C-alpha cells in the first residue's frame, strides 16, 4: 500500500509540473487544417534553426552590454595592517589604497563598436536564415500537396488498369481473348499498384519533412489546405533583379558587419601596445598615526605596464588574418549570390516551361488514351501491344508531370532563397483534409 501511495504521489507531482509548465505550443496550438501562410508563420516561431539564431542574437546583445563600459575594470580597494615593534613600544601601521585602471588609447570605444558590429551580423544572419526557412517551409508544404496529387493520380491509374484487367480476363474466359492480352493487362495493373504504394510512401515522407520544418511531433496528425496551381512569376530584367536581390540578402549585410568588426579588432590589437593607465590614491598611518606620535601619510600616483617583453605581435597577426578572412568570405559570398540568382532565374524559367507543357491536361489526355484503348480492345480493334503502349504512356506521362511539379518547387525555392525572399512562388488554396 505504501508503494502504491508513493506511485500516486509521484504521478500527481508529474501532472502538477506539466500544468505549471503549460502546454507545448507545437503540440497543441498549430492550426488545423494548416494553410501555407499559417505554416510559414509557425516555422518563424518554432523552427529550431530560427530559435537558435534568436538565441545567438541575445548572446551577442549581452556581449555588447559587457563591452559598453567606460573603464576596463572595477575600482580596486586594498587594506593593509602591520605590527611595528620598537625597543620602547609597539604600534600598528594601517593603510588603505584605492586604484582604477583607465584606457588611454580609445580601446573602450573599439571594443564596443566591434561588439555592436558582431551583434549586427547576428541580426542580419537571422534575417537571411528566416527567409531561407520560409522558402524551405514553403517547399515542404508544396511538396506535400504534390505528393497528395501523386497519390490521387496513382489511384486513378490503378482504377483504369483494374477495369482493363477485368475486361481482359472476361474476354479470356469467354474464349474471345488471348493469354497475351490478359497478361499485358495484368502486368499494367500490378505496375500501377506498385506506383500507388510508392506514392503513398512519398506522401508520408513529405508530411514528415513538413512536420520537421515546423518542429512538431512527427506522429501528430496534420491536415493541410492548399492547391498546387502555381501562379506565373513576372520577373524583372536580370540586372534589376540582381541589384534588388543583393540589397535584400541579409547574409551579405552580415558579411559586411563581420568585416567591420574584424577591422576594429585589428585596431584594438594594435593599440594593445599602448598600456592602460592605473591611477591610485592611498592613506597610511605609521606608528599609530599622528595622534600617537607617529605619522599620517596621504598620496597618490599612476602606474602602467612597460610593453617590453610582450609586444602582442601574435595578437596583431591573428587579427590581421581574421580581417583578411572576413574580406575573402565577403567577396566569395558576393559572387555566390550573383551565381545563385542567375542560376535560379534559369532553373525557374526551365521548370516553369516544363510544368506548363506537362500540365494536368496532358495527364488527363494520357488517361483518356488508355480508356479509349480499352474500348478499342473491347471492340476487337487492338491487341496486347496497344494495351501495353497505352499503359506505359500513362505511367511515363504521370512521372513526367510529377517531376515537373517537383522541379518547379525546387527552382522556386532556390530562387526565393537566392533573392532573400524577394521572389516567391505563390500557390492557391483549397481545402484538403
């Protein structure tokens, strides 16, 4: 009975902790059915990469706070006492000393500016990361819609081939058909079933990918609402798009801020040759102080290190190399951005043209061709070769249609990311639970 009571108490304590902690937003509050805009907003709040970037900003902000101080250290207070033993009498010497270290070559301002530039780089990195997460979340959402379309088309292919197989068997049993015709129809049906199994697996994987982007429980049911009818983009001319994309890319701004921070760190390393100045004041009572026949002493002074043995040459070399690396990264990124934009434009236009050429109307025509072949087969006008050809054509057209949609999503995602979210492939909405 005691063990049971302890278990109940432990369970009650766990429930209380859960209530105190509150429900997990990612587990209880995600909109259902989920629309594209809701998914994008959710990812901005709960995607782990975005949350980690916000934490980095908080850390850098703390570094700015730490760097924003007028002096390199707090005042230093020293107390001393000593026993003075003399032939005639003994007395106590006491003393107090307070000192403060000061920058004298602008090191404090350099530290603060370097920290602020590093913070600015973190903020601009966050902006670009947020745009990238939006693009990838959009791609994951649209991929689910395409995967659902793949399942739907596979189901239609299975149904058309099922009817063809059934009729071929009826003809064979009636003595009007041949085994070759029946086998051809049966092979087409089995291939269609395999396509359906593959499509369902891809749909499951696409949903898991989306849930990962949204940082929700992969076992949680997620209904989505959307349509894969992508709108045509009207792109500006190449030079205009390049200029606008470069001005919008947060990672380019971050690279520039890192160059500035590295330059300030180099200046700071060079100024380490200028020692900090320590100003101090003191008060001492010797031999009991003036009131006891001794002496009271007050005074002050200054002190500084002599940069003779350690002239911080290594620090300057490191800082100089860091600045060169930051500039190289900036130059490399500028070239990469231009390459990404130009490649994205080309890929999108090619994918758009392919998707237009291999639209749903072409798939419907292939399905209709197979149905007409079935009717011709029923009328005795065609045989097994025509059946196989129509089946293969439908499967190939379906594959090309879905590949074109996936290529359009991939190209749109790359272009959106390359332009920092300037160009977005939009889709309509339609409930799909």
